[in-house]
């Protein structure tokens, strides 16, 4: 009986820890044209929650290649857009991903979405 209560308590606490995780996604999708410039991206989520901001499907309707990129952690700003950064960012894209890449010592990332 005590073992059952202990297991149930552990499961409850583990579930609470999972709920306490930040709702900000760790990666997202951007659209890059052949020059490396960001194009509009359209993302959809099947979650109806304002707390869960995960994106299920992201598409590049206008133009560009879909690329997975890190979302900047709190306190980190993405590199400023410039012609040099755009060209070099596009050169960094391998297999549609910029996850874990750096540019001039700074992480290649994008600001989190501020939608509501």
C-alpha cells in the first residue's frame, strides 16, 4: 500500500515538473530566400492554449526555403540583419537547419514570437 502511494506521489510530482517547464519553444521555422533574407512564415498550432506556444506546422507560402532555427534564450538578442549576415547565414544552412550554429561567436537564433 505504501509503495503504491509512493509511486502515485512520484508520478504526480513528475507531472507537475513537466507542467512547470517554460512554454517557449526551443526551435522554430523561418523562411530564407536564396540571398539569405528572411521571408514571411506562416505557422499553425493545434493547441488552443495561450500558455503552450508550440508550432505544429510552419510553411513558406510567399517564397523561400523553410529552415529550422533556435529561439534565442531570455536575455540573448539575435544578430542584427545585414547583407553580410544574410549571405553567411544562408551559407550555414545544412539540411534545412541552423540549430546550434554560430555567427561571429554569437548564436544564430531568432526572437521568440510575441503573439497573443
